[in-house]
C-alpha cells in the first residue's frame, strides 16, 4: 500500500503520474544496474583461481 500512496503523491493528473512513475522506475533500474556492475567488477570474486 505504500507504493500506492507514493504514486498518488506524484503531481499532476493520472496520465502525468503514470509517465513520472515510469521515468522514476527506469532511472532507478538503470542506477541499480550500474551499482551491480560496479560491485561485480570491484568487490566480488573475479572467477580466478585461488593460489
């Protein structure tokens, strides 16, 4: 129900709310992918052998 409240808190009529929600989702998803890529390259095991 929290997401519904956040969605209803977006400004403008319903069409603008849908567009804003989609843009926010795309930006958040893209940022998450960059974070996962950074974590995979810098923090996690590279897949090499342990010596």
